[in-house]
C-alpha cells in the first residue's frame, strides 16, 4: 500500500459538546458505522426543527417576526446558516484524508495564514483569524497534501469553539494524520466579536494561542523557525 486513509482518532471533544460532532451525526455513526454521514433529508429535518425553536426564541424576546417582512424567514435563515456554514463541521465528518509516504523528506512542512472563521461557544459570536500549522516529517513517515491542512482547520473551526480548544483539536488531528511525525506546532491569532461587540466592547484586541510538541517543544531553534516562517508568510502578502 503506497497510501493510507485515516478517519478515526481525530475527535477530541464529547458528542454534542462545543467543538464536538452533533448528537444526530453521532447517532447515525453508531448505527451505521464511523463513515456514515447525514443524508440531505436528515439535515433538512434538523434545520426545520431548529427553525421552529428559533422562532420561539425571537417571540420570547418580544420580536414580532411573523409580521415583519424582514424577519418572517429569519428563523429558517438562521437555522440554515448554523447547519450549512457556522456549525457545518458538526454535521459532517472529517472524511478521508490520504497521507503519502514522505519518500525520505525529513524536515519541516508548514502552512501559514490559513483563514479561520469560527464561533465562540460561550456567546455564539464570531471568531476570525489565521492559523499556522507545521509538522516535522520523518524520512519514513507520512505527509499530507497541503490543502488538507486547510480542510482540518475548516472542519474544527466550523463547529463553535473556544480558541484554546480549537488549537488543541487542530493539533491532535494533524498529529494523528501525519503518522510518524517528529513534532507538530499550531498557532492561532484571532479576534473575537464577544470581546469587541459585547461585554467589554474593546475593538482590535486579538488572542494568540499555540500548541507545540515534539521537536518544536524540545528544540528552541526549531520553534523559532516556526515563528519566523509565520513572519515570512506575512511578508509575502
Ligand atoms: Zn465568547
């Protein structure tokens, strides 16, 4: 076998928890196996049910949404946005990510400035920023196609998260998929609407988180190469 498919082992959070898969997808996978996905009809049922309850939420807030032409379809719009975009990663699995033999390449592989859109699980406000991911492949280990790193970010960011947890989830997935790696580093820099739009209301504050393991943790030079690469990538923009 020149390539191997990885699916399992990338989930960290509890079913239905922030940054976990939905209870509906988990139920389906329990019945039909770990590769089962929700059908279009099943997703539609979730949207319909969520829409009904969001309507009640608006009514409780004193919003006469049914009479207002701008709000009449809002419960349906909001439910659709959650299932298809904002929490998309809860309703579909990471799927097949093929890892290839590194063919003797023993060194750092890094992608920086991966766009990240998420939603904080405390306030359901948007989080937006950039992710840098690096791993060190061993000469007999595995490497993945670069865009798979973007896909891993999409999968876990599109669920709702706190940034610390998202950092760990991405790190865990890369670590699992890049078999035989000698270290993984993940860095996220992001702004949070729950800081800028509510509560303290401070515009422009950003949050940096990192999870650094293996050679990146043990060797300060490897670690500083990771951060230098993020700067280099910023200079390319
Ligand atoms: Zn928040």
